[in-house]
């Protein structure tokens, strides 16, 4: 169970409704940096989902192959949909649209970046 804890904590951090955090965060706080511009928002999504992948692959000791690629992308998509869904629940004025679909695509890009980093690390450390 101990090896799953970092992944579980990170998933909770991701799916916790960011709307609630953002509304209660003081102006100029670190959490607000993710929303300072569209570019910062995109970079935040990429980093968050790359970290998700960096935790997912070693936690389940997955080999890098097409199956792992599929599992990783499905997992990232599931967490992203869950995150967006929770944001809709806490924010009544939101409707599902292109920005949410874009966010899901950026999440998948972050997951692919995480896979690429793992591949690079493993390929340079082979004995």
C-alpha cells in the first residue's frame, strides 16, 4: 500500500475542485499563477499530468509498450474528466465546451511527456 500512496495523493490533488482552491486563494498566491494567462494554465496542465504519469508507471511497475501507452492515456483522460466534472459540480455557472475539451487534450499531452521522460530515463540507464 505504501508504494501507491504518492500516486493516490497526486490524484486527490488533481481531482480536488480547483475552482474551490482558486476562489479561496489570496491574490498573488502560487495557485493563482496557474491562471495568470492561458499559457501558464496550459503549462500547469502539462506538468500536472506529466507528474501523474511519472508516478503511475513506476507504481505499477509497467513496461513501456503500446499497452502501457493506452493505459496511461485512458487513466489520464479518466482523471481529467473526473476533474472537469467536479469543477462543474462546484461551479454552477460553467458549461461543458471547447475549453474543457482543450484541457483534456493538454492533459493527454502532459501524460505523453511523462511517458517520453520515462522512456528517455530508462533508455539511458540500461546496463
